[in-house]
């Protein structure tokens, strides 16, 4: 299983983290997780995953702040990111309009359509 692509899941909701971990592992990916943006960023730099699935609203450090740090770091700036949100589509417009960093590769609203999420993961990392 060392050839499997590694996906970092960053979400403060344990149920969602468990669900996403099972979903990705059942489809041949290696899943690692973090409960907030600070821990997520540390794991991203240490593990260098092939893909990051990132919740927007979290305590300690938000997904938006983590995303900005990821894109500013030489080690992690090229890792594709899928953002998960319970926030409205207006948020997508807001973050996409930020000129400091490029927009994430995809957005999915919670509850997440698992087939669409898997399809996007496959498209981004194989």
C-alpha cells in the first residue's frame, strides 16, 4: 500500500473525519487527519500529502488561514486542496476573489456528495 496516494483530511468534526477516512481508504487512498488548521498545516509540511481536504470553519486555526499558509509555503504550495464548507456559495466567490492566493481546486458543500468528491480526488491525484 506504499504506492497509494496520501490524502490529508482537516476537519474538527470527528464524524466527518471518520467518514472521509473510510471513504478514501475503501477507494485505495491512504488517509491521515488533523482536527484544526494549525495541526493540519504541521502535518501537511511533514507528510507532504498528494491532496488536502480542508474544512473551512474550525477552532484554533480556520481552514482559510491554513489554506493561505499552505499556498505561501514552498513545501506545500503545489498540493491541491479541496475545501469543504457548510457555508453558502457566496463564500466561494469571496475566497476566489482574494488576490493573495489562487483559488482551491474544488469546493464541496456539506453534506458532501461522496461520488463527486471521489471523482474530483481521482481527477486531481489519480
